[in-house]
C-alpha cells in the first residue's frame, strides 16, 4: 500500500466510439478533500460512476487501499447534484433511508441520525416533508443522509450546482466547517473553481473529452478557512491559474 485510499491509474473509458476518459490518473489520501474541475461533458461524472460500480473502465486500474476496487470492499457514499429526497417521506425518514436499505431498523436508524439534525442546521424540521424546506436545507438533509452511512469515502457530484449563489456560498462555508470536524475522505466534482479552492486540499484539472489530468494543485490555504481567505493573494493566484488551464488546457 502506498498511503493513498483511492488511486486511479491510467483509467480510460469510451461510450461506443466516443472516448470519454483518456488515461486519467489521480489519488485521494486518507482524510483528504480532493476536487476535480473540468469542462462540461469532460467525463467528471463518469469517474464517479466508475467508482460506484455503475460503469466499468475499459483499461487502467482503480485501487482502494492498494486493492483492486472490486475486491477491496470499499464503500462510497454518493451525493448527487439534486437532493433526490423522497417527497412522501418526512426529512427524518429520508435521512435514514440508506441505513434502512442496509438492514438497520427504523428505530435504530432514527437514533443514529437524530444527533446530526442540530449540526446540520435541521433541528425542528425532522417531521417536515422535503417540499416544506428550502433548497439549501434539502441539500443539507441529503448530505446528512449520505454521511450517516459512514462509508469509506464521500463522493460529491456538484452538490450545490442547483442552488442560488447566496445559498451555495453559505453551504460551502458550512461544508468546510463540517469537513474540518469530521475529516471525511472526499472527492468533489465541480465546475466552480472558487468552490474547489475553498474546500479542497488538492485539485485536479481535467482537459476536455477525452479527459486527462492537465494540472494538479495543492491549495496553500490553512484551515479552518473563511470566505475572506478567497481574497488572499495565494487563493487568487491558484484560482487564476486553474481558470487558465481550463481555458487553454495546457498540460504541465
Ligand atoms: N451511459 C452513457 N452512454 C453514452 N454516453 C454517455 C454515457 N454516460 C455519459 N456519456 C457521455 O459521456 C460524456 C461525459 O459525460 P459526464 O457526465 O461524465 O461528463 P461531465 O464532465 O460530468 O459533464 P457535466 O460537467 O456537464 O456534468 C458526455 O458526452 C456524455 O454524453
């Protein structure tokens, strides 16, 4: 084992005649928050689908704790762009869904999620239905449902993409605090370079399809972070550099 939790080595994937991923290599360490930014349609979500097992790579290796993904027993908690809450279930019963699917009784699952409602800013809304909550609250409920399953790794696919700019900023700040407290091993897919800089330890920049990694950045901001840190010279320099790579996809 080389210290990485997740490692993709030269992973490629085509859909029919269309190459989507071309030799993508990346790593995520224990307790590390890593983001992937790339142009629309580059294949970012495809990477997550390879991890969740809903697609298979054509070539290359995906390792978890040094073992091939299929035999590693790795479990991923996935949070999609849309909250995917079930409208007919109360918030508390939505957040227990993943636990119940894994065989936990509803009573036990309720006991597990209940203490998280306060830190997730959902106290008092346990018995509301999704339609009675704001978009930001629904995304927090979706994240609660995701993290309570205590999987090996958190996969976030544009989790704030459907929110208005202010709510999105508030949730980025909130997620940063939550992550600092829990140190989930996390892989975030985003179009939003500022979001990636604010949340990540490291950032991979993908080229247009067929995607390959054209740059990797270590974010030099100390934690805990505040939004104001994005105005620092270091943050602005890295943001500009990533945007340049995205626009001109120069390889390093
Ligand atoms: N199951 C599939 N069959 C055929 N083509 C697919 C399939 N899944 C994805 N694609 C195609 O692969 C390409 C990459 O899709 P993917 O969703 O991974 O991109 P993305 O980088 O996540 O895009 P966006 O940022 O717009 O969400 C797209 O052109 C998409 O149409």
